[in-house]
């Protein structure tokens, strides 16, 4: 996999664990390690995308962020936000429930 400084990448895509988007900030000259900045922390990966350090059970992998993957993440986040809102909305009225059901059954 070929990474360049400034590339947007995603970690652990479709793995069922955390999904994080970061930016390539450095590529080491000697080994070609890829350093990713996730905003509040950085991680180092091999040139083929596997995380340096950790063990076989907790290593993460990165891949280039494509517009399709980004759109899928945005849609997934929107669905999660909707579900979370339903969990928190305990004072739902019958009128609100009726309107929601109309939308969901379109």
C-alpha cells in the first residue's frame, strides 16, 4: 500500500471495533513507517498498514479513506445518532410516535 504525507486514512474499518480517521503526518526514511495523527494522539504503522507494537490480538490496520468509505461512515453515524436519540427520548407522545411511524413506513 502506498501512503503519502497528507493522506486521510481509516483505522480498523469494518472490523467491529473503533473506527478512527487520521492523517499521515510522517513517513520514516529508514523503514518507511507511517505515522498517523488522530487529533489527540499518534500511532505508527508499517508501510503495509499494520500497527507497530501491541500484540496479534490488539493490532490495528489502516487503509486509505475513499469517498465511498467516508459516506458509509457518515451514514452509519447518522443512524447511530437516531438510535441513541430514541433511547434517550423517554417522554415520546402518541402524536410524535405516529409521525415517526409514518416516516419509517414510507
